[in-house]
């Protein structure tokens, strides 16, 4: 009797295991069948949880005036208002400078002088420098290029998470003499890096607030960033130095000393850095054939989105899911680093993710080395998040040099339907412009604009009514037939 019960129990257990395995593979077969590279599982929390990117983009004066400015969005309205006002200063400065530059350009045209460079190119991005149960800190990077000359600036803003109150640098120290302390210590560190740069260092470390507007508390010490040209002629761009806590511990307020020195447990999320988070590879699916639309038979149009992810991207993904449409996202590395959950969702729902550079700088104004860094950094973030590299690239503004194209290791994917949604905010007009697409066209849109997202459901319905299948770039083209050093606008 016991033997019989044991056999029954063994058989029952075996059946349960078989059913579990069958159910697992049945539920995941579609996933394994469609992933083109590797299936990734993530298990770590991040300092970026709950942080979104609100991006402004504008261009005018025949692309002589360009701006893209990313602003953090948190769960705290007071913090958001502060950050919005911070970005407004940068944005207002751009429009003022752009107007002056354009006036100068028009004067040159009257005199038939066309050799001068009249451009106004502004870029702002940010990162989360640290987060705890009580505090959150952001570091902003600002870049501007006027008259062909570029400048860079970096600064930090720290807040109490609950109240939203901003914490100023003076609050970190127990003495009003803190600027003199920072001046002395930073000059000492800078002389080690640039021993022959006395004049720049002396001027750039004068004990005033403007010289120390980017001070970040890290695990290892106080990270001070100096703007381009502040302590060095400019070839090094932004200069950073690290002052160990032991050099300033006695000068810190008791609260800050407890947070950053006496206890590091609460001061940083241990999983905060993307470079510390490693994907667990579950299944290598490179050898598994993927199902896709045959655009040599079907009438295909590719729907593509630039400049995200943003605060509106999840709304767009909801629409695409409801309409059963796959799209291609050309993302910015800086924004992808912040909204990593959004990037994972894009990949999970079988849309394609390709590179649109790190922070949307104009590639015609970059050196080959700078352009390479833009591509390498973006590729690293995307690869880390979804498990594969980016075989396609879309240059910001569609701008590039022939040298960069010749040296590129990817095809350049542009577009031939541009609704100019960065300028036009009328939903009906955007719907009509995007619905004009024909066989093999690539539609350009931006998931950073609310009006654009609102237009997408009707765009999809109209294109489907015309008999079009909306596809990804890989489905529109045969990726193996695309050549590096080539630019593609459509499939015609």
C-alpha cells in the first residue's frame, strides 16, 4: 500500500512539473521567438526610479537656432517647479541669444558678407547625482555654441524629498567660511593637475558662490566641477576634482557629517549606478528565426520616434499596444539612462531601440573624437539595458559630416515624412501630415511632445485604412542588406 501511494505521489509530482514546464514555455515561447538578441531579466532598484525627463526641443532660422533642454520631473511638485524655473533661465537665455545672432546674420546678408558663423546651439541634460530616504540631488550639464565657439557649464541642486525645500551649499557647512575652505582645497588639488596654470586657477577658485555652483557629495568625497575655461584654457572642457572627506569633515554641519561620513548606508542607493547593474542572461536566442512582416509583399510604412524617452513615452506605448503597432525609437543616451524602466518596456513590447546620440548635439559641430564618444556612450547604455548593440544611428537634426559618415560603423537612418511636430502644435495638422505617407516611407515624430502623442491614434487608424502595415526599421529593410557609410531615407 505504501509503495502504491509513493508511486501515485511520484507520478503526481511528475505531472505537476511537466505542466509547469509546459506552461512556462507556452507563456514565454512568443518572447523567445521574437527577441532578436538576448532575453534580459533585471532585479535591481535604481536611483532613477520615479524620475522622468521633460524635454523641450526647438529649431528655427533655417536651423541656425537649435535648442534641446531636458528637465527632471519627480513626484514632488515643489521640486518640479524649482527645476522648471532653473531650466527656464537657460531657455530664456537661448531665445535672447538666438534673436541677437539672427539680427547679426541679417545685417551680414545686407552687406553681402556670408563667411561669418551665426548659429545658436544650446543643450541641457541632467543626471541624479545621489538619492537617499531624505535627500535627492541633480547635476545639470549645459552646453552652448555661438559664433562657432562652445562653452560648457555644470551645477548641482539638492532637495529634501518630502518638503521639496532646496538645500544650499552653505547648509552643508558649520561655518560661514566655507567658500574660503573650498577655495584653498580646490586650488591645491588643481595645482597637482595643472602646475603651470597658476593664473587660471587663481581666478577660477576665488571664494565666491559662482565658482562653486557644482559641488556634489559622493561616497569618496566632495566632487567639484569647474566650467569650461574656468580653471583651464578650454581644451579639457569641464574640469573635475575630488576632495576627500577627511579634508573637510570638521567643517561640515552635524547633519551632513552624519549623512556622508558617519553612515553611508542611507546616503546612496547601493544599486544606483547603471555600471553596477549587470543583466542576467536567461536565453541566447540568436539562432532562433524571428517572425516579421515581408515588406516586399505588404504595403509598409515605418513609424519612428526621436529624442526620448520622455515623460510622455509610456503614454505612447499604451497607444501602440492598444493599436497592435510596432515602432522604432531613436533614443538619447542621457535620457535612456534616467528612464531605464521605459527603455525596458519598449524592448519588452517588441519595439526597436536605436541610437540618436548621447545628448543631441549637432554632429556637424563635433570633432570625430567627440562624435565617437556620443555613439559609444549611447551604445553602452542601450546594450546594458536591453542586451544588444545598436546597428542603426539617426544623427540629431539629420546633421552629419561626410567624414563621420565614412568612418561610421552603422547605417544612418533618416526620414522622408517630417510633420515638424517640434514646431506645429495643432493635432489635426499633425495627423494630416503624417497620414500622407506612402509605400516604403519613414515617418519622423517625437515622443517628447504631448500634441504628437495625442495625434498618433488617428494617424495609425488613417494609415491602416489606406491598407498600410506599420512596421519597424528592421522590418522595412533587410538589416543585412543595409550598408555602413550609407544614408537611408525610405525604401523606394
